[in-house]
């Protein structure tokens, strides 16, 4: 049995496109709980953060991020930095994942993304389809 967490695919009210968003299913035996949700006034950043407990009692936070449109990338990355600030303060291991709508194989787009974790000594693992 799983618990579902998702971002709304319609956070970009200026876009005419339908759909989008991301979701994660977490097995209930990890005791997943929504610990906070960051939503920005301009509706371009919607990030639920879920706390899970691993078998030996170690607590992890998982942030699910969605950038609805490349035109919002700078605002999205700025808010991702604020989310990172929160992770540092909480002193819990954090996993940040989702759809950033960035092509990590494109050098200029990758450089934008690289600026956020460099400030916090985070590591990026990306997977291109």
C-alpha cells in the first residue's frame, strides 16, 4: 500500500498547455508525512516535502519539485535555493527530485542548475530520457 504526493500540473496559470506535474508514491511502511509545502505567489513553484522514516529510525525528507515552464527557470531555481536553505537548517538528509524542465546536456541550462547545489555542497544526479 502506498501514499501519493503530487504537484499540480496547472501551476502555471499563464500557460495554455494542459497536464504536467510530478508525483511520487511512497510505501506506507516508511510512514510518509507531508512536513511542509512551498508554494510561491506567482504560482511557478509548488513543492511538497515529505518526511519518511527508514527501518533503523533514520529520518529523510524528500522534496518533489516541478518547474512548469522554461520561462520560469530563474524564479524556479531561486526558490529551489530557498528550499535548500530550509534543508540546511533542518539538518536532515534531503533528496530533491522532480521535473526541472532543464536539459542537463545543454551547457548553459546545466550551469544554471549547477549554481544552486554548489552553494550547499549538494550533488546532482540527472537522468535524461
